[in-house]
C-alpha cells in the first residue's frame, strides 16, 4: 500500500515533467490548428475585419451557394482531383522505374551521381520554378521562343493559351518530386532478400524476369501505402507548384486553378474572406470525409494498410 | 542459354544507363539554363532572347548586384536568422515532444500523438489560420510571423519519435530512472547524445523549409527590409520594384541595370548556398525520407 502510493506520486511527478516537455508542442497545435478550427464559422458570414468572429453578419450558406452556382466549385474541384490523379499515377510509375534502374545499374559512381542529380530539384524553392518558367516561356525573350525564331517558327504565346499547361505542370511536378519518391522505393528494393534473386538466376531467370516477378511484386506494399496516403489527400493541391508556375494569370484559370490557389487568391487579392473560408471549409470537410471513407474501407479489406 | 542471358544483361545495362543519364540531365538542365542566362549579355538577350549557351559571356549581372548589395544582404540576413532561430527552436521543442511520446510509461502518448496527427487530416483552412496570426496574435509585419508558424510539423514530430524509439533502448532509460535520474536530465544527458543523426536530419529538413520559404513573407510581411530571400527574388521577378528602389537609393552613380540577366543572377545567389551544401547533407535527407516513409 505504502509503496503503491509512493510509486503513484513518482508517476505524477513524471507526468508533470512530461507535460512540461510537451507544453510548447501543445501550445503550438492549439494556437495554430485547434483554435483556428472554430474559424470555420467565417464561411457562413459576410466577414468584416472590424466585426471579427461574432460581429460579422451571418449569411448561412450564401457563400457556398455562390461558389456552387458560379461553377467555380466544380472547376477547382475537377482541376484539383484530375491533377492529383495524374501526379499519383505518373509520379509513382516514374519513381518505380527509376528506383529499379538505379538498383540494378552497374558502376557505383554512376549510381551515386545519377541519384544525387535526380534528387537535386527537391532541394530548391518553388520560386526557382518561377525564374525558370520566365526564362523558358516569356513571349519576347524566352528560350523556347528564341529557339523557335532561330528556326523560323512563329513564337508561341504560352501565357494566353491553355492547351500546353497541364503538360507543363505535370512535367515540373515530376521534375521536382521524382527523386524524392524514388528514394522511398529504392529503400524497399534494398530491403529485398538477395537470395531471392540468386535462386531465380540459378533457375534461369534473366534481369527482366527477375524485375517482373520479384522486384515489382515486392514493391506492391510500398506502392499501396503511398497510393492510399495520396488518395486520402486528393483534395489538397500542390499550392506552391501551381502558384509559382502560373501565378495570377487569369487567362489560364480554366485549366490551372485549384482549390488552394482559389482560396489564396480570394484571401489575398480579392479580400473576400467569406468565400475564401467557404472554399477552404469545403476542401477540409470533403477531404476529411474522403480520408475516413478510404480508411474504413481499407480497414475492413486489409487492415495492415490502414492509414491510422 | 548462358550467352542469351549475358546479352540480356548487357541490353538491360545499356537501357538503364541511357534512361538514367537522360533523366539525371533533365534534372540539372534547368540549373544550367539559369546559370547560362545569368552570364549572358543583357542587351543581346533583350534583342534576341535567351539561348542554352550564354550569349557573349559576361559577369555584368553579378557585378551589378554586388555593386549595390545592401538589399540582397538584408534579405540574406533575414533568411539566415530565421533559418537558424526557427530550426533550433523547432529542434528543441520537437525532440522533447518526440522523447515524451516515445515513452511507454506515458499513458496519454497515443491520444496526444493522434491529436497531432489529426491536424493533418482536418483543419479550419487558410483563412482562420491567417486571422489567428495577423489579428489575434498581432504578428502582422513581425519577423515572428514568418518564424513561429513553421517551427513544428506533425511529420517531423513523428519522425523524431521514430528516431528516438529506434536508437534509445528502453532498458537504458529504465536503468537511469532506477538510478534516480529525472526525466528531463535523462532526455538531456542520455537521449540527445544518442540521436545525433536524427537531430541532424530533422534540423536539415527544418533548415531547408525555412531557407526555401517565401509564402510566410508574402502573407504577413509588408516592409521590404523584412522580406525573406526567396520572397525578395519573387518580387524582383514580378515587378523589378525592389531592385529599382534600391537603385534609386544610391543614385550617385547612374548605372544601367541589366534588367533581364540580373534576375537569373539573383536566382543563383538565392540557390547557391543550397547547391554548395547539397553534397554534404544529402545522405541525411535520404535517411529521413526513408524512415519517414516507412513509419509516417
């Protein structure tokens, strides 16, 4: 009894220290994440800065109605989802191919150098993309048009034509992220038991067959994990990528505006707090429902892949 | 049979080398294009446009920037201070959190871990977050606004917890506790020295994020002297305003600005430090990405 009490008092003291050590983290998430959740209310108001949270006029679902009727909601949802599907599918494909090639290519130095070069774009800021796009696609002096001119081809007005932008955006997404993803796949490939390859080789399987029947099947688990993870966040757009590539160029919005760029623009240039919040709340709530659905289905079918 | 397999290997190696070499070149080509453009003659560029190889190799863009370096140095200082202060604070806070959340005798660890993770799947969106920082905390145009909101992330806390679980045996912590060591001193004297690579990895993730940040400046900062380096470059591309301003500030010598090439030279100044550090820090990022992907 006595030792029990002492142990409990000791445990209480531990908990006090534990909570003191957690204090900055708790304050951080309460201030920057949990309190702002109450701001969902802004989406139902005609917000005024002087009125603040409760002084603004309550307008019910008006903001959502506007977004829906104007077709904006459909456009930004469609763009966000379609781009994310392209990013997930093409991205994972490219990452798997590169990881397999890196793992099998001969020459240690070649392997190391190519891997370093592939990962380099991950390290630079998205502002560099803006520099690059300017350098390449500027109408008067861009590299592409000046090359066209020297070949006698008429200049192409990138910033007024939407047709090529989906490809440009997907290309630069791949440029920035393929190295990162292939590191993940490469780690799973390194974890494969080399004896599997040895016995396959004795049985007469060449490189292609070994990759097809050993490496790729064993990467399935990694792929499914990454796939489900990105499926859950399919409504979250690559804000920095889109914003730095396209900026606030209204001519291209039909094919380049995603939820995140719309929210940002409504807040910072149109100062339409209500509509901006409404789009943000839509993204957050819809995304949350999506994640919960995906997770519940996986849990029922194959619990080891569950996100949480 | 054997010959056929030998040939297959050769074919595969050739394909692999070609594909990898092409992809690796595409990865670095943009950097080369920017550097080449920055070394070109501005008048030729304005007349004929950029090309892959520099037109009339000249350092004029760099000398122009270095002749009036004040605003660039200010932006550098903001970014460097922000990076150091933010990364260090974040590292201290998140390593403490990671230690506590990895302790099995702490019964609330699962619920707290979940509450941290929950913020990644649900949130109030951009607007309430913005209003919290600018109106509630009154951090508009303060350097704290570009530093504080980035010091922690759920991903990095989970990564830290994983590093500690993997590298600090429970039995060691237990035996220190029996010897009468307090939890904080166990953290400080036993745990931290055991996870140098974890600290380096997460510190570098933080540092990279701060160095590459332009978003916080664009959201909260209105005084050009408080712009982060990336946002300084961003502004220069958009309107060239900052550079014009800094030029009128030193009107004593009338210089004609090579307005096109100077943008690219500025990009080189902004990215240079990262490219120079890259070979030395790359392995930490690779280990961080790997562990984060498996456990995160």
